[in-house]
């Protein structure tokens, strides 16, 4: 009887510990996932604008501003790659593509389209190695 109680207790404690660990994991991932989701949203919005053939300058500028700000937080959101020079190259590549799109800001959807593809390419290049 006593060993049965200990067994049940052991299982219960194990389950609680496992739950705490998985919660900690989710919270640890929340920040990088959030950063990536926000970038995805703004890049997607730019893509939608091109598809809809509606690319007002102010709207493009806003989305690019958000992309640039979020790109700057990637090293902070993924500290495990903080000292990885190759990883930082990918961050700089993305920042460079965004900067080249911010100035001069493409005034037409036709000019914006290849810039969005270049930014998306910079996302993909890093994902191919680190995601
Ligand atoms: C320097 C590297 C790097 C760059 C540049 C980068 N990402 Fe990521 N991205 C990652 C890594 C690493 C993960 C996996 C993160 C994780 O699961 O914790 C990821 C995951 C994601 C995810 C999945 C998030 C989830 O909920 O699992 C999306 C969406 C995403 N990135 C979008 C983008 C977009 C859009 C860009 C470009 C604007 C971009 N990323 C640029 C490294 C990068």
C-alpha cells in the first residue's frame, strides 16, 4: 500500500514538473516567434499591396519601418546565435535589403515587387540554415 502511494505521488510530481518545463519552453520561444510573426505580417501586407496594385508610399514606408525595427531585434530574440558571425551576416543582409527598399522608396507596385522578393530572399537564406 505504501509503495503504491509513493508511486502515485511520484507520477503526480513528475507530471507537474513536465508541465512546468514545457511552459518555460513555450515562454522562451514566444519572443523569437513574435518577432518573426510581426515581420511576416508586414512583409505579407506589402505583398498583398502589390497583388492588389495599391502601393501608396506612406503605407509602404510604415511596413518597411516595422520590418527594419523587428530585424534589429533578431539577435536579441535569438540569443543562442548572438556570437555566431554567420548568423549576424544574415541579419545584416536582411537589414541591407530593407534599407535599400526604404531609400529610395519605390513609388510604384512594379518597383516595389522585386524589392519585396529581395527581402523575402534574405528571410529565406537565414531560414535555410538556422530555422
Ligand atoms: C538571421 C536569421 C533569420 C532571418 C533573417 C529571418 N528569420 Fe525567421 N526565423 C529564424 C529562426 C532561427 C526561426 C526559428 C525560431 C524558433 O522557432 O524559435 C525563424 C522562424 C520564423 C517563422 C516561424 C515562427 C514560428 O511561429 O514558428 C516565421 C513566420 C519567420 N521566421 C518569418 C521571417 C520573415 C518574414 C523574415 C524576413 C523578413 C525572417 N523570418 C527573417 C531566423 C531568421
